[in-house]
C-alpha cells in the first residue's frame, strides 16, 4: 500500500477531512490532497507527526510490515465481503488483488481473500470465470510455501477443492500429500478420488478404515467421559455414557464382547454384584468371538489378522487373572456364582 493510500485510509477512519488534517499538521489542504493522490510525498520531518495524528506506527505509515495483525486481516476480509454485496466481481477482484500485492508475504491474508474470490465466482453472475483462475491458483500455490503448517494445509485443501470441481481428480489427489497421514480428512478425500477414478475397492477400503478408526476414537472418548462422570460421582451421567458406548458398539457391529465390556467399570464402582457377574460371564463367553467384527459387511474390504486359538486362550487367562484382583472384585468373594465362575474352591 502506498503512503498516500495509508494516509487516506486512516484519515477516513478518524473521520477527519483533508482540511482538518492539514490544519493540525500546519500544512495546506492541497498538500494533503497531493499526498493521498500520490502526486507528492510528505517531507521526512512530517512522517512522525502524521503517524501520531493517525494513531499508527511509522512502519504502518510506510507499509513496512510484511505481516498484518489478525485484527487487520479480519478487517480486510470483512471489507472484501461487504464490497462483494455492492460492487461487481471485477471491481472487487481488482481491489483485493491490490491489497494482496501490498502484503505479498502475509500468507494468511492471501489465503482468506483467495478463498472468498474463489467461492464468490460460484454464486455471483461472473462473466468469463476462467480468466480469474490463474491468479487465484497462484495465490493458493504461494500459500503452500508458508512456514505455518496450518496455512499449508488450508491452501492444499483449497487446491484439492478447486481441481475436484474441475473433475481433474488426479491433480486434486496430488495436494493431499500436504496433509498428515494421520489426518482422517486426507483418507476421506483420497477415498473420494478413488471413487471418481474407478478404483472402487480402494475407495471402499479407505472408507471402511475410517469407520473402524472412528469407532475406536469415539469409544475412547465416551470411556473418558464416563470416567470423569464417575470421578465427580455423577452416576446418572456415567450410565448415559455407558449406554451410548453399547449403542455405538452395536451400530458399528463390533460384537457382543464390546457391547458388554464397557459396563464393567461402572458396575464395579456401584458394587452391583448381579451386573458384574452378568458382564464378566458374557465377556468370558464371548472372548472367542472378539474378532467377529472382521466378518461384518461394514469392513469386508479390510484385512484383519486372524486370531490364533492360543491367543484367544491366553486372553481368557488374562481376563481371569484380572477378575481375581482382590482390591477390585473382593466384594464378590463370598458370592457362590462368582466363586464358581472364577473356579474358586
């Protein structure tokens, strides 16, 4: 941004006329007018007084800063949005282009403005949409060079979306490499690319893997919430979370073991002998079917390691050792049902 543009911008923000500004600086109104039009520049001795009058720093006055504050970025983005409602797309595009060129290293500003310009072409009656493509794409590519991972991911996602709209799926898929392999959005978007390029088995597998990992994550979250509720003695809420875990296991076809095992900790806390015995018996009986989810149609394109008989037997022994813990299950030691199940004489 040229110094004249800066002076005009902040003078107007102060609701000050050119004449008022001139009077307070001890210059003429035509001098201020020339500054703002770029026909002349303030004397170097005037820079500090102008900055103080406009309540900005010398760096802001001279447009030295490469990066803008979040507040200033927000203001520019809001102004872009407002202009879109009252001006033609071409007018707004040229204004935004001018602003971005003043701050070529402010990747956050460039990405946000490019996203709005990109999206608005889909909703406004824009003539010759393609002529704006190259500039918007250059903006996204420029942000890909950002030192901030979040901004790089945002730019990659925008480029992915652009090429998907163009049905150039192979190019779109190239930008997914910028996303972390642990990011579920990368896998979901990759699955979409597979589905659009005839690789249906790979698409199914990727979506199924998302289902499976999604179950694990949500189940762990409910388990943690249940633990919090129990710690705060909010047993009604704890029961609600346990019920949700059961429903989740059923919805994702995880099998009987996962549907019942989530009830054990709360039942022990409440020292509900009937419930503990019921849950433990079901867990022991269903260990051999613990991997039955691998047979579900929900995961038919995934490959699971088959559980060997010896592994299952060892799991049963481990469970029995756990259930023999006196501190946790001692309240059941005189219960005949428990002793029989634990093989206690």
